[in-house]
């Protein structure tokens, strides 16, 4: 079968000296056009976010090729940030859109099929999860969205007069838009786009369904035509990822689509993945601070010439003295032994009585207490080529 892509220019006839201009490959071109259409109607928070949305939309056209179905979380701090408008554009360009405003979980999972999953679209998600009472009422929906991130995570329901247990598939890509963050378990499975209100001088085109939908659906059809023949190839690809663990699972379909398109897209995809994942890693204040405290404690030990033990009072003094760190403003008087204990509790690290030079006893921390946590949660950067090429005594290998 001929694998030539649509829009491939005809070859110059033998002996014809006329140069025939070449057009971009089909994938590179349709992604570029989709990106331009998105930017026409919304002001993205960054170029990386624009890249991410473009690739996420394209990835919906290969859902059955993926091991994980990334969520697209379109969130903002207030109304009029462009969340719903972005969802309008996404709706007209994804594969098999299924709008789920006020739909029951039962109706949603009965709409998901294993061979032809829809793309779930949820606007005003804050009304579903924005309060404790609403979140409790929609716990089944949250569970469905979490389970559907990974293949082969069906939900069981009893059906019929015999109450027979039946497994319903949950695997489907989903985009959710709302004010404020979604539940942590959903955000952790999402490519997160944090929208904001337009600033003075930023303008977009008004979206008119009758006028603008045909062009968007034409792009949708081009995405389908380009990607459907690449299904088997996409299933076999294992791209190099700039992130690990769940972030890698979530971003892998987007990176694969970028690699299939070629051109600048592989580089753009990995930059977006790295930048946006790093940003989200710092959004959870508690988790972010717990990681930051490990990094800063390692810095203090290094500044003190790596002592075996360090007084608690000295450690806190050095942490609070760093004007670039958040510790001086952590509580009314900065970091203290109690707040430090809370931050370190989950790592199994706590202060103890130690004997210091001079025979005095005081509360302190042994450096060895932190080695496991440092290795697991904030490993030191790998040595550069120059360092790695040297032996342990500092001479060239």
C-alpha cells in the first residue's frame, strides 16, 4: 500500500529543470493550521500551552493506540478567562466529542465503548467539584475520570433482573474546564492549561458557530485522514520523554503525535512537556514545600562542610536566613522546630538528641537521615560530561 501522505507534491518530471516548491508534510501542516485556529479565538497563557492543546486535540484521533488517556484541564481563577471558548474550539476539532454537562456517571460510562471511545468534554467542572458537598455528590464521576486515564480499568455495575455484574469500559480522553483547580487526582492525570483574562491590547476573534465551525471541522477531518493510517505505528512508538512517572504517561500521546508530524513539533512538544510539568509540580503548595525543604536542607549541609550532624537551631537559622526561600515567611516568626517537624514527617525524618563537640547535648539531625529522601524526591543533577569523564581522584579517566 502506498504510504504517501496527502498534500505531498508531485515529483518533477525527469529532465524538467523547473523547481517545484515543496509543501510541509500533512501532519506538520495540519498541526500548524490547528494551532493558528486555536490562537485565533483564545489568548493562551503561553506558547507551550498552545502547543499542548494542539497536540492533545490531535491525540484524540488515535485514542485506541494509547495506553493512557490524558485529561486536558482548562482552569482559571475567575470568569471570563477564555476557558469555555477554548472548549468550544476543542469540541469542534476532537474526535467523537461527547458533551457531559449535567450528565450522570451512569450515562457517561454507558456511552464509552472499547473500540470507539468518545472524547469527553465537561464545561463548568467547578460546579461538580468546587465544594465539598458537590465533590461528594459527584464522587462516582471523579472515580470514572480517574479510572479512565489508564486502559483496562473498567467499572463494575449490576444490570438486569438477575443483577448480573457487568464491566463497563472507562478508557476515554477527557477535557474539563472550570474555575479553580479540579480535584488533585484529576489534575495529576491532566495536561493543565491555566487560562487568564486578556490584558489590554490582547484581542481575539468572536466565535460564531455557523461561520467558524466548518473550518474547524475541516481541520478535524484532516487530522483523521492523517492519523488513521498511522495507528499501528503509533502503538509501537516509545518516545524519549523529558519527564517520568505519571507525567510521562500523560504526555506520551502528545509527544508521539509530535514525533509523527516531524518538523519543529518534536522539540516544541518536549519543551511544553518539561515546562508545564515543572510548573504544575510547584502548584501544590504543601507538596512543593515538602520537596523544597529537602533541597534547602541539603544546601545547608553543603554550606556547613557536610557535618555528620547539625543542630536543629542552626539548621532553622540557616533556612530562615535565605531570602530567596519561603521559610522566613512560613508562619508569624518563620520556620520553627514544630513546623519543620511537620514538613519532614512524611519522609520519616525527625530530630533527636545528639552529642556535639564540647560534650554538649542538643536536638539535631544526622545527615544520613536525609540520604534516602534526597535520592528519592530530589536527586542531585547527573554530572556533566566533563565530570563524568573523570575518575574518583579527579584525574581524567
